[in-house]
C-alpha cells in the first residue's frame, strides 16, 4: 500500500508568469481568498458578497443587464453557459482566427448538431446549420468579413472572439454588433481576453446578446473562481422559449443563486450549486480593485507597457504580428526560425513562463497581465534577451534597456 510519506509536500515556486494567461493574481486577492472564514456557502455574508459582486460586475462590464453574474469555474465555464442557448438545428455563423475561437467553433458545432450529426462524428461534428468562417492565423476578423457572412447566411446566432489570444489579434467588435443588428442575428462574444484590459462598455454593442469572460486575465482573480457573463432580455426570452440541455451552467438557474429571479434583483437567491466562500471573497476583492483603478486608466497602462515591450523585442530582431495590448506575439529572427519551442522550454526551466502559440505557425507569446510596471517589463525584457543570447543571437541589451528607460522617463516628464 502506498504511504503518504512516499509523496513529499508539493511546493510550487514563484515564477514570472509572462504568458497569455492566467495572469498574475494580485496579492490583495490572494489575501482575501486565504483569509476568508470557513463559512457555509449559504451564510448571510457569503450571499451578501455575491449580491455586491453582481452589482460591481455590472459597473465593470458597463451594462444594465440584470442577468450579469459569475459562473463558477474558468472561462470555459462561462463560455459553456453562454452557448447553452444554442440548440440542435439552430443556424450559427462562427468566426475563427486562432486556437481559442477555433475551440469555441467546435463547442458551437457540438451544441447545434442534431442527434444524427453528433453520432456521425461525436468529437468533431459537422452540422449543416453551422458555418465556420476561418480567417488566417495572424489576421483580424474585419467588419467586411462579418458583413459578407451574415448577409449570405442570415443565421439565428453569430459568434466571435473579441480578442483572440491564440494569435494576439483584436477583432472588430463594432462591425460585429452592427452586422448582427442589420441581419437580425443574436451575437455572442468571447470576451475572455479583452474584459478588464480594453476600455469598452458592453451596452454600447446592442447587436450582442450574450457575453462571456474569465476570472484570471483582465479581472486578475484566481482561475477557479467566477467567469463573468452577461445576457440581454432578448437572450433570456429566447432561452425561456427554447430551453437548454444543461443544469449546472444554465443561465437562468445560475442567476437565481445570485439573487436574480424572474428578471429582477431579490434579496436572497435560491440554491443552485455549492459556492465557495473563499472564491466569493477573492472575486469580490478583484472587482473592488478594478473599479478603484478604473478601466480607462488600466487600458491606457496596458497600451503604454505593451509599447515598451514591443519596442524591446523588435530591437532584438523579432517581428511582432499581434495588436493586443496585454500580449505580444512574435516571430523570432529568421536565423532562429524553428527554434521557438527550444527557447520557450529554456525560459520555463528558469521560472520565466512565456508561451508558444498552440497552433501553426509556431510563434512566441509574451504577456503582461498584471505586470504593469517599469520593473516588471524590464525583468521580462532582460530575461528574454538573455534567452535569445543563449540561443546564439547578438543582442545589445545595454542599448535596449536604455531605450526602455527613455520610454518610461517620457511618461514621467509628461
């Protein structure tokens, strides 16, 4: 029989998490999680915290949608909740331009497939009612692409990722919302990477009826807490009329636990699942921090620090192909093409957590989630330069750090 003593205590060291996410959790959020009392999940203070969270979340997302709350789990939990209203045979147009919008497309193909279509290929169904518009890796989904597809197919549902982390590209949210309105499609948006990083309010995009994000990127909470979602009245009425093949992530049932019943806020919700007092405290504190800092200021910070990192890696000979402000996606200099995984593994072995892309072509991804300081960016640049040098590149780190310092001094002067 295996003895407990056979397994030493698991100790996970601190790393510089400079990837696309999860982001670096704020120490105040970690403290809120660790300091929460061991409370029953229906304790009055836990329920009060959930009610406050839903109101803070509405401010954070920029919405008056009553059905705005957090789904227990990761971003995939929130996305599953949002797409639960898509039923077999529903017509759907999906825009995919990277790894994660591609997985979203698979999710929607599974949900819209008929019994026969699912049985024909249960892990990769090809329902006749779903059209996937594949946009090449490294390119954005534009208003023109969206308009052509919706005009041609006139779907019930349309889906797009706002920011595609797989390739680091921002897709046209305004073009998507406007086209959905013109063609009477109900828009669904994956805002996993943009919420809390970009400065936008979801109510400004009336063509979108459902939004889903995650806790561990822009919100800077822990991964297994609550994924923000928000649904318009039209979405909820459609869901009521047609139902959904789910219980755990059912939007209406989930909302009841957050004190949202029959489209109204009530003092006490109804039991739906066992919520964690620890997770509620962490989510509550993350929302407080974000609201105190302000989304506009935070978005400007991300743009400023991303520009610094972009300039530094460009000076090392890398070609940046992304336009997100929380993530730099790049090709290595031509002489080192094909050695991306070697570089990534070398960095990870030294506690520097950068990422490759997860689909072809293989590129390098460096993220700055909750690393918005000169010292953090300088450490990222220094460690990446050292890794490039170890690979055989000639990097003038002194000159690069000089330019980096000038970038930050310009802000002080301004």
